[in-house]
C-alpha cells in the first residue's frame, strides 16, 4: 500500500495521541531527506521520523537507530534554532491529503511567544519538509530548495511566501454524511478503483481496490459497506502482508489482499508496522546511493579480473600444445628444401609420429627459415609463460574471490558499514583515501545475536570486522562458521561446547549473511578457531582452516529475530 491520504489520516490520529503537548528535546538529520525529532511526551521520549525520501516518504514514530553525520546540515541547524525546546501544540492533516502540519510554539530570548508550522508534504519524488513562520506565512527554510525555474506554480525557498500544493477536484470522505455518500456512490459512472480515486480524496490504489471489492460483494448495501469500512479503519489493526514478490502494509486486513497472501503479521501500532516494512528497504536504498561509487568500482574490477583470468587460462591451454610448436619448427628445419616459398601451408612427413603426413600452416610473407623460427619463438614464449601462469591464475582467482566477498558485504551492509568498507578498499588500493575527513569515525561493530539457549553469536559485516573477530576477538576454543566456498561473513559462537540448536542457528546466520542468502541448502563449514590461520600477505577476510564439519541450511529472514541491540 502507498502512504495515501487515508493512511495519513490514521497516522495523524496516532501521533496526536502520543505527541501533542510534548516538548522537543533533540533534533537530528541523519540522512539527506529525513529528520528525527526526539519529543518528550507522557513521561517518555518518542522519536518522530519525518521523511521526504522520494520512494519512502512518510511520518511515523520509530525505534530504529540512526547514525548522525559529522557536520550538521544547514536545514537541521535552522530547525534547532527555531524549534529546540518548542512545544508541539497540535498535528493536523490538510483535508484528506498527504500534507501534514505540525504546529509548534516557543519563547524567544526576549520571552515573546513564537509560532511555527513544520509542513510535511508526502508527494513521492516531490515530497518535502519545510518550516514556516505562522504569523508571516513565509518559509524559514526547506529541506529541498525549489526555485521558479524548477516549479512555475510555487517556489520553496527561504523568505518566500508558502503556497500550498494545488488542490484536486475531489471530496474529502471524512466530511460526508450518509445522504451525501449515497448520492455520490449512486452517481458514479462506474464502480471502479480509478473512478473512486478521481471522486474521493486520499484513496491510494490498494485502498480503492479494497473498498470497490467490498461494495461489489454487497451492491445493494453500498452506504452500509462504506460506513463499515470507515468504522473498521477507525480502530486500526496494522497488517504486513507478503504475496509473491510483493509486500503490502495496510491499516486493517484488506480482504482483497488476504486471499493471495503467503505471509502476514499484525502490529501494535501503525508506526511499528512502518518500522518493519520500511527500515530494511530504506537502508538498502541508502547503501545503494551512498555506496554506488564502491559498487561501480567493485563491478568494474570484477569484470577486469574475470577477463584477465579468461586470457590466462587460454594461455595455459595453449602452453599444453607448446611441444607441438617445437616439433613443427624442427620439421620445417629438417625438410626446408621441400617448403615452397609463398605457400600458405605445407604437408610433411612427421617423424615424431611414424612418418604420418602433417599439415603445417605457414605465413606466405616469410621465408621457410623464418616460418621455422616463428614456431620456435612461440614454443619458447609458451614454455617461459607456463612457469608463471599457474601462479598468475591462482592470484587472479584470489583477487576475484576477494572482490566477490566485498560485493556480498555491500549487499548486506548498513549505511554505517560503508565507511569501514571504503577504508578497506582504500588500503588495498582500489579507491582513493578521503583526505578531508576531520576526525576519525567510530568503526562499525559486528552484529550481536543470542541463540535460543542464550549463547552469544557474533557476525562480521565486512572483511576488517571478519579479521578482527576471528583473529583477535574470538577465543581459540570458540567455534567459527563460514559458507563453504561462498563469499560471506565470519560467524563466531562464543562457546567451547555449543548445542546443536545453537550451531544450526549460527549456520543459518552465516548463510543469511552471504552471497547465497536467498538460496536453499547452503553449505556452511564449522570449525574451532584454533584450526584457523591467516597466510602471510593474504587479503583482509581471507583465512585457511582444516578439520571442519559441513552443515546444510536454508536461511530465513526470521533468523534476524535473534539480533540484540
């Protein structure tokens, strides 16, 4: 479901119950398009997330953890200047649209009361967040600056008068009585989701589909169905559904989606539902954006090394025929008088093979002696190459394995992990160091899980973490897991005698945090740490081991429920 007007209406009600009359304690802007207010209300702190993300725009309370940037953005500094310590007086939705106004009051240095409106417009890629002075109607600042050249209808710049988004010719369903509902439903040219969306304000496609489906089931009770639907919405049962490759969130169970649902779960609040639905998706998107340079570099390096491996393997195959080139050179030298000038090939008796006739290709531009020398040169070149080629192939395969491990780590990385991965790649010479960093960032830590019987399991999220975890953090008696011949994380069980249940859960974690996380029957090796060693000069994350036991597991996302904060 999209974050439509109906869902916005219900979310505003939820936030009103939790946040109104609360005081702003802190304000953060962890990402370019997202702001978090820590509001003290009803005796506890609430984290209010306002997102103008082009794909995941939303408002909600969140439990997710965020890492703040080293330098606060300008918009954040402006919010802190005007809203730090402010009281949230009310939250209101504009009609049934995806526009929400947060009304704040605070006293300035002179004790005068100031009124500000924080406006959040949830409009897909046009989503924005802006602060407006209620008295003047002028914009103080906005998270996205939109000039006249970008939007002729309105400008969103500091000092400009705020102009609301253009109104649609639709009716707010929350303002209608029974008679009006009956009239409007009766006048619909057809009962379809599209017509419903064009008539009533705030209906996303999923909501319209659901209501139309219910109306068609009882065509003679349209007003009753309408009222029942909105009465059900008034008491939300937040629902997360999966059907095929698609995922949905709905404020109540939608019958039209439930029929095909393969999995569903309900939540205590709409905010908890959105945390479950959006958090990983938003993180993945941020990693894709912030790590695009790294992903592109790794992809290019992989292509280059695979091409290099192909050429070296071709050279190896040719080296196996080196003796054939020497023999042809010898035959041309022995029977030089029989080799005509300017010929493209010659047939000679092969005394290496019972004088059987052999055809030898020639370069017509060369003399018989020059053709013979050319075969000797090719023989010598391949003979010399074969001495190094096995080592070069091994080195290239190691390079590919390392790059694939980094690629797999980028697929599971959180935004906070990107810095460590970048540092690793810089140390290996793949990317340039960022010299302008003013202070060293705290490196990300391995993920911590507790097995069903309470045993601690640690999971490395990048190669530097993997090395630290396996070679320094882990005790010699702890157990180590890794997918067999598959790029993935190092996993440590902090026990010298783990239960079978713990081993299987750790193996599933190793499979989940690997390149084959979506596969079935992933092989995972288990070995005690004392049987692991790192060769001299090996790349980060690379170790060798022996005495392993192999388990086969199918990773499921539910294994992440073992995670500890």
